[in-house]
């Protein structure tokens, strides 16, 4: 069992919340995803609650097809702010909260990424984090002069080398390399400059990075891979992992597996924090919490729901939504379709009931009072399935308002979450050891 301590909490802030009908909620600004003030207000709420970080997932394209026809026009995930630009702006208007965003290793270059995140770390005083991903969608490939996206093995091979190059660039300068002595005329100590001169299969990058070493030594590296190659990348290089687990047993198995890989890379278990995603619906009573969930479920447009089913069960747009789920054949992945069809038959689900189930979000749902939600979080934390959680609210800013008002006080009452920030950097607040240059 994990020794009782303080859990780490992050807030996912992409779009208007993680429920696909969030934009239709009467208290959610439908244009929020392109409104800087909307994000800044939410970030400040997270900072007031003393959360460790905010997090922006990202994709470099609209990763959806218009199947069935008309469904894409009902999807709010087609206009948003570029996350690094957004983080830099938020960083200038906040003082403590960590700032994490996704950037792809498939359609960027290491020098770009190293420089941008180093700049955000300097702007924010040491609060930047890079979520490492590979781009997987056809739509993204089309935006970067490719007819097909890179294959799985090539993507992760490139990602592994990419991260190595970025870390070398961040280590271009020692902490005290820049003397800036006006009398002597010496701006930096030549002995403390280290040119990466990287030459590998995918990249040739001489360097050095035209940025001083950052306040954290280097920005935090975050990763979210669940497959084998992603787990290895996380074990080798990540400081934080965002996981997606549907149950305690699944989360515990993932936690043990990933922590067990660290020794291969000369790392100890406390050098990597694992934070499963959770979508809380909290109310003063369980019924109030359930009502919040049900309200959003009822806002799912039928075409939006059918688009979710299209990817797993095929085109069901010609069938009665309140009739049984049919097997139309020719599904993209037959084994997945068969699993869902078996569930529909066993539980006698209609098409509407099935799309509501699948459309409610991929993250682990917690519906109940603050006590209910804190009980579950504490069980995962103390049971060795999580070092903290990535909170993925169904709606924003309502989700952070509820979590801060109800759940945070309950966690603090149990001694599970901080009352004040411990440090000025994200690395320090996460409880990670300071970086020593060259190690």
C-alpha cells in the first residue's frame, strides 16, 4: 500500500469540457474554445484551488469524418486556440499553476519544440510541461503534405529519437553559463556550452539551443501512451503519465507495469508520477449528481451519437433510434463491433441508449457526492493505482467550480491534498527532485 501523502491533481481544459454535448449546456459559452478570457478564468480557478497543473490536449487537424452526413457540423471540436500560444498567454497572467500542452513528434521538428517550451518555462518562471504524442490520424497527415500517416513503429521510433534530441537541446547550456559581465565583455562561459551535434536515423541537429537553461532545468515531460512503445517511452523519459483506466484493477495493473519498467533506465519509482483521467459529476446528493450527468446525455444530438456508433458499428442512420441495435456488417474492426453488439443484446439496448453510453466520454466516470468521489480517489491513491488524477470535467467552467467547491475540501479534510503550493516551479510542486546538469 502507498504511504499516505498528498495526491497530485491536474485539470484538462481542452474545448468546453470532455462531454461531447458540453457546448450545448445552457451555462457553457458556446464560443469559449476561441476565447482567451474563458480559458484564463478557468486557469485562475484551478490555481485558486491549488491544482498542480492545467493541461491542453491537441490535434493538428479536425480528426473526424462527416459520417453520417451532417454529423460533423454538430461537433464543437473544430475551432480552437493553438495551445502553446495559449499557454504563454496564461503563463503571463498566473503565478503558480503548471502549464502543460501537447505537441506532436510526427509533424514538428525537435528544435522548434525545444525552443518553444523553453520560452514558456522562462515566461512562467518554471511551470512548463510538454505532453509528448505521435500523430495518428489521416486528417493530420493531409495537413502536412502526406497521403498516409506514418506507421505505428516508425512514429514511435521517431518519437523516441525526437525526445532525446529535445533533451540534448535543453542541456545546451549549464545553469550558470551566462555571465553577462559588462566590464569584461564576456557574455557566456565557453566551457559551459555543450553543442548537441546529434546525428541519428530521423534527425540531424547540431544546436545549441538559442535559449538559456530553463528555471526547471528543463520543462516537465508528460506522456500518455498505453501501448507497448508508449510505455517504454514513458519509462525512459517521462516525469508524468496521463493514463486512461476504466477500473481500479486496470489502473493498478498499468501502474505496476510502468513503475516496474523504470529500473531498466536507471530510474526509481518516485521519478515518474502516474495520473489517471477521471470525469467527475458531483452534487450535494447522489441524485443531483446523476441529474447533471443525465442533463448532458439528453443534449447529445442524434447525428452526433450516430457518428460515434459509425466508427464501431457502421452506419445506423437509417434505423429507428429507439429500436434494437442492428448488425449491419462490414464494420472496420469486427471484433470490437461484436463486443458492442453482444452488450446491446444482453442489456436489450436501443440505438439511442447505445450511443449515449459510448458518447459520454472515454475517461473513468465518478458520479456522486464529494464523499463518494473522494472515497474512490483515495482508494486508487492509497491502493497504489495512482499518484494523482487528471481531472477531465464534463463541462467547463462548471466542472472546476463543482470540484473546487465540493471535492477539494473533502480531500483536504482527509489530508490528501495541499492547502498551499510548496514551490514556485511545476517540478517542485509535483515533488520531483531538482535536475542536476549532466544527469
